[in-house]
C-alpha cells in the first residue's frame, strides 16, 4: 500500500536519483520536479532518467522570467548583498522554485515534498521555510536528515553502489572535487577541495567567466538605462552594437558581456544561517554590472536621507531575509514595500566600460530625476546659497561639540587621540 505521493525536487544527479529510488523503495509514489532557472542543463536527459528510475511523472517548469522579474530585479533595486560581498545568487532562486513546487504538489495531490539538501547547509532551511509559508499543512521528507538514510548512505561510494544495484544510470565523467549550483544569476562552488579555505581554486573550476588574463584588453562600452530602479534598456556600443529592452534578455545580454570580460568572480568564507562557516566561490557576472550601475545612478537621483534609510535598513534586512530563507514571511512583505517607495525616482542612464574584471563608470545622467545641481556644488561660481550662510550652519552643528569639549576640560581630560586611547 502506498504511503502517499511525493513531489521530489530532482536535479538529475546521483544524490536525487538515489533519493528518488529510495523513496519508491520506502513505499511512496514519486513525481519528479525540475525548475529551469537558466542553468545549463540537459532537461530531456534528466526527464528520461527520472522516469527510468521510477518516477510516475516528470514536471519541468520554466521559471526564468519569474526569477528575473520577481527576485533578481528587486535585489538590484535594493543593492542586496550578504556580508558585504555575496550577491545572493543561490538564495534568490529558492523562492521561485519552492512556489512552483507547491503549485505542482497541490495540482497533483501530493501530501509530501522532498529535496536532496544536506543537513549542514542553508538550502534545507530556505526550501522548507518557503514550503511551510506557502502551504502550512505540507509534509517534508528530508532524507539527508533521516538516520535510516544517512546511515545507509554514509558516503559517495555507498550511493554509487546503490545506483549500480538499482539500475540507476550514472554519468561516466571525471568527477570534479567540488559541488555546484547554477542558475542564470550565478554559479556556486563549494565542498571537496574547497573546504580548505587556503586552497586556491584551480583555474579550470571557473565555468562562466574568462580569467582576467584571457579577457579582452580593449574596453567595451555599454549604456544601461533604469526605470524605477529596474533596468529597462541596454545599449551595447562598438562593433557589436545592439539594443535590448526585454527584462530577461537584458539580463542574459549582461551575463554574456560580463563573462567575456572576466567580471563577477569572488572567493569567500561566509557565515551560514545554521551557525557554521563555509567557504564558497561564486560567479555572478551580469549581476555585478547591474549592482555597480544601479548604485552609481542612485548617487545622482536618490535623496540623501532616503538612501541612508534604505541602505541602513532595507538593504541589510532584505539581504538577511533572503539569505536565511524567510522570503514568504510578513517581514519580507513589509520591508519590500519600503523598497518600492525608495525607487520611484531612480530613472536614468549609466555609461559603463567593461575591462578585465572591472566595471568602470564613465558617466551618468537623468532627464527627469537628477538631484545634482552643478551651480550649487561648483567651486567656480556662486549658486543656490551664499557662502556666508554656511557660517550659521557650522555654528549650530558645533553647539554640542563645544559643550562636550568644555566638559572634558573641566574634568581635566585631553582630546588628544593618543590619550583617549590610553584611557580606554
């Protein structure tokens, strides 16, 4: 008798193929699910493999447009970043994948959903919090947290032996000593030899971007237009001149350009949500261009205090929400509502040059939203206010500092930095 119907997040690799067979062995009816979020994948081969292993059905959902419009571009608007360097590429894809899985699970009458995430990573948290936020009564099977599974499959060799015994086809290619996760935003590399944070990644590991040494020596110029903080037009200049306006196609075009010029590689040690540190290498080509351009344009068009509040609250909080897996939550809805208001006037054009891993800003302009006034800031002319006006401004701003200095004098303290440090 069947224990129920399970929708499995299926990658086509060894782990999820073994999980698929194991779930069937445990008495479940399994439906395989794959999401197309722009990764380079042979989806038809994965479909054939899932059905061969024993899946009752196979679903492939094209989520690229939803991914770009609902997750990637809000991340661009918010300049989202984790720990000052990671652009959140893996985290960004999880909400759209989880939403699509729950939709298929409901349509197919699945009581369970399952995934192949390990018990030490972030993705198990991201997926399961999303599942419960979308469908509170769903039941999750996480094999890598079940003793009956991880004690049986203690290592890769055990997985391979089970695959051979069960007739699960395994790709006969040289195994690279790291694991990857890819979508149109980025690719990540972790585990294996990368678990030593002092090991330099081999040059043939990087998949998306050219090395700086192999990138062109001539800069390529582009114009990137934004409307309400979202890229709305890309103009590529020079011999390969072209104009792109479709949101998804803009992102693909930027990826192609950035890959060509070696843009978007990072190698970091980060703090996972569950409390352990991990070493990860990432390539986020097009996203790196977008973030640099968007931040630059905001300097021209965004009010100082609005920018400070957005940077200090929305950027930091939404980045944490996304990284930790709370996308389907009341706090995300609240914080994102603040983001939209901050982007109303982020309209304009940024001129960029791409050269050997660098995104170089060559200029920016806005016909409708610029807050910059050359006359006000010019050193060569009077404009906007009289220089004498600043005297009053400084007098008011110095009131508290004068009082602080007087109090220190009464206490016999000096304001010399070396003495302050010694007293601490």
